[in-house]
C-alpha cells in the first residue's frame, strides 16, 4: 500500500512535491514502523489550507463477532477519504487552486484498542508535534468515512468549537448545491479523530467531515467490522463530498484566508 500510494502521489503531483515522514511508535507488544505522506500544492503561496485523511485501516475487527482479531478492509473508514483526496490532487494538477494546499495522509489513526486513545491518531499526533513551527495553515479539513451509501454528515462537535465559520461555509455550500439532506445543519457527536491532534497539538483550526449521527450510537453497523468493504461504498457520496470541497476551495473561500 505504501508503494502504491507513493506512486500515485508522485504521478499526480510530481516527485518533488511529495515528502514522507517516517517514524516509530510503540504498539501492543510491538514497535510500529509508520509513514505519513505529504503533498504540497503551490508551495510558493503563503496562504495555505490543510486537507487530510488516514490511509491505514484497523488491524482488528473488534466490533465483528467473526474473526475479531483480523484486520478490516476499511473501504469507508480510511480508503474513502484517501480516494477523494487523490481525485482532488488530479484536479489540482489540471486546474491549480487559488491558494496553497497541503494534503497529508496520516498513518496509524486506527491502531488503538477501544478506550485507549493514546494509541490512536499515531500519525497525526507525530505530525502535529514535529511540524515546522512556522507552518500555520488557516484551516485543516479532515475527511473520514466519506463514501458510504446514504451517508449523512452531521456537524461534528469538536469541529463546531474549533472552526464554526468553516463549518458554516461548507455546510451552507452543500445546501446551495442541493446536498442539504446529506449535510444537515445540526450538531452531531464529539468524534475523536485525527483533527483533534491538529486542534490540540498543532493549534490548527480543523474540522472533520465524517459520516455519523448524534449520540449515543454515532457510527453505522459496518464500522470496525469486516463488512466495511466495497459493498458499502457509493460513488455518488464520494462525488458529493468532492464537489462541495471544490466549490469551497475554488469559489467561496473568504479573502481573509
């Protein structure tokens, strides 16, 4: 997967725009060899925005009664965000965006066991703690679980607290494009995810676009099971998320960004 993703990024953006951040993290009785990938689009521009997703999938299906110790496919939880970002990179190559954009693919987001948040978000935690101090994008946007059939993107609550103006911009754009049923203007749940590391460790105003519902049971039945495979994916959902982001990035970003 590393070789494939590296090749895709170099093809879409050029090898000179792709960098890797290799690091080790302590796992459960093992030392993990992990890597974050970063692509810088229009690096000469000072106005910058961060887009990100996690490219790893969960190493155990702990929500599945069958084969709970085997890794999940992660078609939605992981791969869907990567898919949207790869397509955005293709479009950035053909139509350079009006601002600088950095696209980061985090490793090790979904490693931890339930209840042990210190071993989740390994890639984003390392990236946030080791980024250059002068790198301060105006916003960060995380894509996670953005490909399922019938996905609903409630306004994640940490996002509302960190960057309410960006949440308003994206959700209002979705409504104006006719996707209001997918992006209800209603608070969802507090979701612990990579954007927390951007907010807490890197001091970046970041939001999470993620398929979930309000508490007490925010995630779909296939989450962290072997059913998270291509059968749950709908190309239309991927298209909706991508179109909303493109509209925001090319036409609706405020001048102060």
